[in-house]
C-alpha cells in the first residue's frame, strides 16, 4: 500500500515526538527548519509544514516569528505521577449512591463545561455512517426487530465480536458470547453469577463509581487492592487476600483503569490469571477501554491468559462507537449458564434494532479506520488536557499519564477538598468528578477525575484555568 502524504506527516510527527519524549530534544531547542525537513526526509514543503502543525496541536512545539520551531514541552516537565495507592486492608460496605445523586442533582442546567465527560464528543463518532447503517438495518429486516430477539443476541454480531477478539489473542466462538444492554448490565449479571449478598469483591483503588454502585446495589462488600497508576493492582496484596480467603471474586478494569489510567502489563495479566487458577477465584474483567489505546498495539486482556474459564470478560461499543445504542457483551467462561439464566430473568434479551445497525456498520463501513482516527484524537486531547493542568494547577499537583482512554486522575494538595471544588466549579458552569466517588473508603478527598473526551477549545482551557484558581484559593 503506497504511503500517502497524510500517512507520512503523521508518521514523521510521531518520530519527532518520540525524540522529544526521550530527551534528544530539550525544552527550548530549535528544530530543523521546514526546508531542512523537506530535504532530509524527501517530502514536500506542505507536508513538512503539516508535521510541525501537528506537533503544535499536540503541544510539543511552538513557532517563533522569523525564527522557526522550538520545543516548548518535554516529558521531563510533566507533573509528578501519583503514588501507588494505599487503601486500608479492610472489607467495607460500599456507599456511593448518595454521592452520585448529588452529582445528578447538580446537572439540572444547560451550558455545563464538562471536564468530566463520560464519552467522546459526537463529532468523534461516525454519525453519518451509523445513520446509514441504521436505515439499512430497517430496510433489510422490515419488522424482524419488532419481535423478541435471541436471548444470546444477534448471531452475526456475535461472530463479528468473536473475530475482533483476535486483536487481543482471544480464542472465542460466537457461542461463547452473550449480548447485553451495555457493559454495566454485563458486569451486574457476572457479579450475580459468581457472588451473593454479603460476599466480598476485590477491586482496584480507586475504581469506577459505576462498579461500586453495582456492588452496593447487590448488597456485596468491597476489598480495595493497592494500585499503581502505571501497572495496576498489586498482585502481592491480592494473593495475600486470596490466601486468607477474604475474597469471593474480583472486579478489575485491566486496561486503562477508570479513573487512574493504569494498564496491567501482559506479564502481570498472565501472572494474575495464574493466581486466579491457583486459588480458583473468578475475575470479572471490564475491558471497556481496551480499544482506546494511544499506542500502535491493543493491550492483551486477562482473558487472553485464561485457561479454565475463570475470567468473565465484559466490554461494549459505548466508548468508541455509539454510547446511546447501549450494546455490550460478556464472555462468561465457565459461568456461561448462570449468566444466561440471569439475563433471561432480568431483561430477557437485548433490543435487536441497535444490534442490526451496529452489525451493518461493522460489516460495511471501516471501523478500524474510525478507531485509528478516534485513538489519535483522544491521545491528542489527553496531552492537551495534561498541558493545561500543568500550566494552571499548583506545582505540587500529581497527574496520571495514561497510555489509553481519556481519563486523568488528579491528586491535589491535601488542603484541597474536591467536593467543595465541585460546588464552586458548578457555580462557574464547570463539571468535575470528586475523588471520593471512586472508593468504598474515606479516601481521595483531595483527588478528582478529569476527562479529555472532548475536543480541546477555549472553553475547556478557561475551565481548567478557573478550577486551578479555585484550588489555589484553598491552599
């Protein structure tokens, strides 16, 4: 396949970005001129200009009038990473639903500048192609979608999902998959399949409040496991809990934990699968963000290394294709029958029309091209958000550095109360997510999750600047 100019400028921008990250170019260094770039790499002047325009958008360089392009940011300037979390080793009753109600009550107005968006902006989704796929589904299937659907979901869609698991070295058949109403239904079904009220679920610390709310609603308890902001859960602490028989099941976001951004490396996932096998403890794996890697390769999953069906793998199309379609799936392993029965007793089946539409899109459009563009956009937006936080927040702020998704975990000075910050930010029409939402313990009061899901603009810049000023006033 011939290299297009578009591919060349992106590729060359990536190479220069890597040199800056490695310290070959330091902040303040002048880069080769546009003409030098043109001659050295045998590219057109316009392509050379695109290279530097792309690096400007990413925030790495800045143009100086009549002088050229200079590095203005390096990885060495990044804010410090958060430390490995240290939750108490106590089993706790989860109580986050009341806090979430406070968040919902504060969203009863328009004009909110969302620093906490839960999904990418509409313009990042292939809306026109999805509309065409929906119309194609309606015309092709007439009234089929009016009636009850197969309990397990639309077979051709399940086959397509099975093929997509090859990207994480999955060996899955369509018969292993059950389509659900989003990933949250999949997780709820799995929790009910492997545990009962009063049982203890091992979770990351911090973790997504939706998982905590589900655990709370089912009357289960939580044991938070120390979590590294880069490499994920502490396997040593987890095995200690297994050895003491304190855990009935695990619930982890193995790829790009929400909100911390951690991603368990492949070796860690393999070791985790071995621990599950050794102690015969099931894991519900939330892989909602696995497709949103910023690098060239999709990370593996714990399911990749599952040899005896103890991993119940859950995911969805919500974060990269169509949040409103509410389509997820589960690969329940040895718990297939239990999950299938629970699905029958709750929602019976998932609506057929969105399944037909998504299948039509996946089969007739170019989902991998869309994903490539979306990943690039989210990586850029995450960089832009990180730069703004560095610029406008106090110097002692700690910030995660995720290699996928769009969530950033911000650890502020201990004097900062992010619920008070939430209240004050709301007065400026700015939304944030306080840190206590992401724990079953009394922790993370000075932390918050910010989202880079939306394309960067002046409103977002002002919102980060405003919240930075509010934080400084608390110190």
